């Protein structure tokens, strides 16, 4: 068993999952955990450390996302070769000489930390600390801070067209917790339908529960309504992850009708819907729901900061008392300290201004990335312009292996991710290419270098 107990402390400001990530990352980097070493199961490590299993799962997911570990279906999680994060001794002869790229270029789904409104946020935190310090450490309502829930309800109506009350809002540690809580509560012993390709943590969660999973084959315009509706269906209608398309309104209405007929539920994962670069954001699927069959899951990780670890679920009125009966104590995952400051930040109008500013910047970067990818030859692959989201799905042509390309790209400091792990059938080969953290003027050069890596892989 890997001994990390001396490195974990409940008194540190750093969350426990991040402490585990830091400890394992260090051991992998220094070589004390050899390449190919199988990490302990999440359950075993959680028991050894005395933490929740979800804490270890979150840590492992982060290590996989950063390229320090990889998941092998049916076998576990294994240490990867981390040589790509070390600077090469000399420029590669296979690529033209260039300035060494910053680690993590073109990381998909990641907001630019430089866009974060640090000073206005600090002022809100300071103001709350002076005026109501107890709100930073005490929470009476299991559903979350009441002021934040009111602001979320108003925001959902303003930006997503969802008519709801603060009573319907449940604050969570992020969209992922919102999804897992609602899935656990609603599926019970019945079946669930998930998009394929789709969000891998959600797929793993459903399979780990032993549920009967039906895969909805997703295309550029989302998934079609299946002949037999599952008890619970999870969709990303505003911006399908990872392909990027938008589910047309007629299909949304058809899903809602089918859920009503089945006496089932739809969970709407709306993780980055604010970032639409042509026209206004498309109204949420929950905004069309007249039968109370849609649970809406949102997050502040994409629009604001990953570090806040805050998200939310908007429940249909009929589900509120049932969830209330289950949530007697506040969610252990949702950070209390940030909730009241975030409410104040939203109430001041600064959150809306931040989103508009981020959307303008990301729109420029999306355009630059799309233009650069358009110059790639057709024999490498293709992509669809969706004018939305925080990454572009580039579909590889031929027999190239997307995981190998990503390994090769990581050696040059790129953080592009393979598409195939998101598809249980492994029929999708492609690259998820981010653009939000790169300036528009440097994106053409970065994507040009990535092209040469793809051509040589």
C-alpha cells in the first residue's frame, strides 16, 4: 500500500483530494512510483487514508487528466511515463526549432486563470468577512447558503430561461457531484441512458454502481430518442460533450415527452452553455420542461474558477421534499467559505460582467483556433464549427491512434486529450483541443506545431 498518511492534514487549506494529487504527483515525478505501477483501488486507498472514496476518485481523475496516470478498462489505474513534463535535453530534430512551449498548452475545458476577476472577488470576500463572518464557516441549510441559492435561481432565469425558486436549488461541490447525487437518488434499481461518447467520470460512476446502462449514440447534433426510454437519461443538450453539437428543440421536446410517458427523469448537464459565440445562449432543456421531469446541473468551474469547487442542481418542485428528506446535513463536498462571497459577487452584477468578458475573449480564441485547424489537410481529419464551448473535437482520419498522438504531443508540452476514452465502443478517434488558455495571436503557432506532431505520429 502507498503510504501517504504523513502528507495529509485536515488543517491545511488545500482540499484532501488535492493533497493526494500533490503527493502522488511528486512520487511519480521523482520516480519512486515506477512507470506501469498499478495504483491501489480507490476503495482500498480511501480505507487506508481514512477519507471518503469520492475524495480518492476525484484525486485519481485529476492525475489521469494531467497525464500522470491512465485508466485501463477492467484492470485499474496505472502510472504513466511522465517524461513529457520534463524539458528535453536538446531540440527534437524531427520538428523545427522553436521556443519551448509552456506545459499544458491547448488543454480542453479549462478556463483561463488570467481572466479570473481577482480584485473584485477579493473585495467581496473581504466585505463578507467583515459584515457576516459566521457565513464563512457555518451553514444551517443542507441545500446550501440561502442567498447563493436565490442568486442561482435568478441567474438561471436570466441566462438559461429556467423559471424556478431558490427552494429548488441544491448547492454542490461541482456539476459532477450534482450529477452523481441525482443519478444515485433517481436510478435506484432501474436503468440509465448515457451519451456515447460522453463524460467519462459519469460513465464510470454508473458502471461502478452496477446499473443497467443503455448507450445513446451521440452525433454532431446530439442523440436520438431511443425506442425504449430508460428510467433516467443524462444529456448535454446545449453543448454535447465531447463532440460539441446542440440538441435541436424538437429532439429536446421528444425526450421530455418520452420521459413523461416512461415516468422517468432527464438530467441536463449544462456545464459550459454560457460560452456560445454566435448569437445568444440557447435556452436550457429544463426551460422547456412543463411536466417537472428535468433536473438541471450547472457549475461555476467553467465560468468562474475550478478552485471554488461549487456547482448546483435545480430540482423539479416534486423532488424537493424527497431530496430534503435525504439531505439532513450540508453536502460535505460543497465549500461553505465561498458560498456567501459568490452570492455577493453575483448580486453586484460582476458575475454577469465577468461571463460577458470571458465570452468575448474566448470567442476570439475560438475563431483563431478554428481558422488554424481549417488549414490542416483533409487526410488528417476534420472538425465541425459549433461556435461554442471550451474545446474543439477534431476527428482523425485513417488509422492513427489518438492516445498515442496525445502522448507524443505531451512530450512537446501539449495537453490535448484523446476522444476515444469517452466512447465505450472505442469507435471514436480524435483530439479534444482547448483554446481558452492561449492568446489568439499564439494559437496559430501552437496548432501548427500540433499539426506536425499529428503528421509524424
